C-alpha cells in the first residue's frame, strides 16, 4: 500500500516536498556518527570501550537511516518494517551508553550481574518489537504509524533511556570523587556529551511522537533538532581524543576531525537552495574551512609530534637514569671494597708509626723523628678519608646501621669539646663549651654516630678557622621537643647561596681555598645523612664571608 | 568454542535477538502484511458525522471525510498498491474486518468533527 498524498522518493531518499532541515539534520549526524565510531574502532578494535562506542554510533546511524527512510518513503509495508527499528535502536543506544560509560570510567568490563540486568531490560524490546504491542497499523493519509503505536511498549523503551541517564549520572559522580584534576575534565566532556545526547535524542523524539499520537502536534519536524545532539557528542569525543588522547587514538585524530568538519560544511549542499548566491556562500565557507582545517591539522600534528618526541626523550632519560643508578651502585661497591682493602694496611702503618714514635723499637734518630711523624699524620688523614668513603658507600647502599639508645647529649658534646680542645689549641684556637638546658638533655639516638657527627662538625670548624675561637653551645627547646648543639666559629664564613650546598658530596665553600685545608669534602654530607636518619637535622648559618659560621645539630628530645 | 560462548554471551544473545527481531518484522509486515491500514473516504456531512479538514483558519472550503480501516493483506489483494484507483477499497460490504469510522466528538474532539449535524 502506498501513501496517496505524497510522491514516492527518487533514489530512495530524495523527495521534493519535505522540510529543508530534514537532510541537514540527518545526513551529517549519520555520517559523523559512523565516521567517528568506525575511526575509533579501527584504531584499536580489541578495546571494549571502542567497540561500545561503535555500537552506540551504529545504533544511532540505524535510527537516523530509518528516520530518513520513514520521512521520504511512501510504501506502508516497508515503513512498518522500519518502524520497530526505532524502538530497538533507541533501547540499544540507552543500554550501550551505560555499558560504555562504565568501561570508559573504570577501564574494565562490567560485572556479570550487570550484563544479566541489561539483557533482561533489552529482551522485551526485541521480543515485542514486531507485535501489536509496538505497532499495529499504518495511516495511508498521514503516511505514518504514530496512531497505531502501543502506549505501554513506547513508555517501556523510553523509560529505559531515563534509567540510562540516571545510571550514568551515578557512575559519573562516583568516579568524579576519586578523579584527579585532569581526569575530572575528561569526565566533564564525556558526561556532558553523552547526557546531552541521550536526553535530547530520547526526550525530543518521545515528546514529539507522544504529542503526535494524542493529536496535539501535527508536525513532526521538531524531532529533527534532536539529532544535532549526536554532532555535539561526537565533537566532545573529538576533543577527548585530541586533548586527552582518549581511546588511544594517535596523531591522525586531528585529520579525522577535520574531515568530519568538512563533511558537516559540505552537507549544506544537500539542503541549501540552489540559488547561485547560496551555492557561492557554501563553496566559500567550505574553502575557508578547508584552509583553516589544513592549518589546524599542521599545528596539531606539530604539537603532537613534539609531545611524542618529548615522551620518547623522557623514556630514554629514564633508561639512562636507571643505568646511571646502576653505575653509581657499582661505584659505591667498588669504593667500599677498595676502602676495606686499604683500611687494614693503613691500620698497620698507623700502629707501627705510633710504636716508633713511642720508642717501642728504641730511640729514633733525630733525622728519622720528623719523617715518622709525617707518616703517622698522613696515615691518620688517609684513615679518616677511607672512613668517609666507607660511610658514603654504606649510606648510599642503605647499609648504615643505627643502634639507638638513650644518652645525654650535653655530656657527649662536653666530651667531644674536651677531646678536640688540644687540637684546637694546636691551631691557636680557643675551644669553649657552654650549655643552657631546661630539661635533662636525653636523646634516643646512635651514640657512636652522634659523636662522629659532633667530631665532624668541630673538625670542620677547626679546619676553616684561622684565628679566634670555637664555641660549643648546647640548649634545648622543650616546646618543640628538640635539643640543639651549636658549633660557633669565627672562621671564613660563607655566602648565603652556599649554605645548603655545603652538605652535598665533595662540596666546599667558595672561599675554602683561602685556608690550606685537606679532606674529602664528604664529612658534612655524612654528618647530615646520619642526623636525618636519627630523626634530626643539621643547619648552617653565616653572616657572610669572614664572619664565621654556626653549624647546629638538632635531635629530638626523649621526653 | 564453549569458552568463546561464555566469554561473549552478552554480544551473542544481543545478535541472536536482533536477528530474530529482523526476521519476525520482515515476515509480519512484508510477507504476511499482517497490519491495519487506514485511509480517508468520502463522507456526506448532511447525513453522516464526518471528520472535517480545513485548509485555513477561516475554513471556507472544508473537506469532509470518514476513515476506513481494514487489513492490509486483504486490501492489497483487492487493489494492489494504490487505493485511490480502487473503488472496492472504499466499500466494506460483507467484510467483517473492515471498518468505516465516523467522527465522534466524545473521543475525537469537537474541533475534529463536522458540527453541522451536532
């Protein structure tokens, strides 16, 4: 049976008495949906989210194709064969959208129970699509079947869309709570796109169809606007692809989006009046879009290429960094082994030199006395250096052991002052000790390491102080639960920008060469690492070059 | 094979339902033509309660009609694809499935009906 008030179409879809908006709303949306869906799918066919996006786009394309067919054709049997497709494709779009959003947000498949629910929801739509519950007849005058649609079937598949909108909102909100700033932007783009699409597509179609059914609206053209929501959704998908590399689409995404834009503009030919002005304007718009598109593609490609190059460089850098760490570890192991090998003969040299000086092998000739003293001094310096290397090796390998115990820091600082006083006096320096404690001064730390730190700091002050004094001052801060040992010297001091770097390996103050000092440049590094490991810290202050320095060891008080 | 079915049961069930739906729809509407068709028929407003259609708000040239509803398969057998050239299409004589529907203001709305007799 043919509708008798309308002419049959030419070439399946082309009829003269249809609204101009029809082709513009249908063809670009259909082409764009198929294009983006297929493009994303082909880029990674094994990805579940890409397959689901294709399913949504494909279902939408079938709906649009059916709609275009229904608008332009006049054969009742063909139109009624197409009619149930609207319900089935709308239901598939709704359920697939929930599935798609779940996979997109969680990057994993939905659980088994959710699949069962989806199938249960879809089954009635499929089973009853061809029955009178869906559609029972056809109006040859109006050339549609709205008057013969079953109300409950329509209510059921339309409500699936509203269920989808609600379900998706819950999924988006749940993911939003745990998302970082960048992913929140993706959620906004994706959420806005799919919710706008679903709401506009389903609501407009169902409301217009319902108004048609009850006779309040005779013109079905209003539903044509609903299809533009798919274009918006696809544009937002495009933004996700380009900006956030969603769907694992690479550098060709910009090209693809530009082609889509050109299709949109070119589609104006399908509905524009064939006046020369309109055709010229459309052609000019198309040309300008093509030029702008080409520039955009070039720009985006360059940006993506640079981004990829940076990523490759970062990968290489990470590899090199790993290799460097391995080499550093090997170096530390080598230094450790070498230092251990050196320590034994050095101990012998120091021991025998000391015995020679003590007269254990008889009185030394006056000429030999000076030489043996040099041997003893040099071997001591060398032993100290070897100890520093070994400490650095242990720290870097994480093998430094700390045996914590409670002891009085004031007492230990006083002992160090007593130990080092003689040496300071040799350098013409006055070493004094002073304390001002409100508490008992007990700390929980490694006694040996703490003494070593204090020795290092005092040695450092002696080395870099040519004249004046060194003061050791112990004080506590009960509120801050800290005890501090200040080693205040009148030495060469340093610039403000050097204060932190002196704790780095092999670092010295810029003006260190003004005094003739020897050493490895590791003492402060080792001291600070040890203090940090024991829950404390070492800080340095200086009023500037020539103004002396204050090194402060801080340790937590045992309350 | 069983593993493949277990893994893809969701897609397989959807595809199976889609295939059944397509086959059933084509069979009903194209092969059996098991549906109703409605079309307008002449109506005399002097003797019948007709639907009325106006071209404009003034309604100075109203068109009066009734609606005939009958089974598509039967109609197609009688008239082919075009009902406008088939007088038999407009006559429901001896056909229990054929209905000639006239306007009823209580169900169709007052504005839809010719109010000459009302």
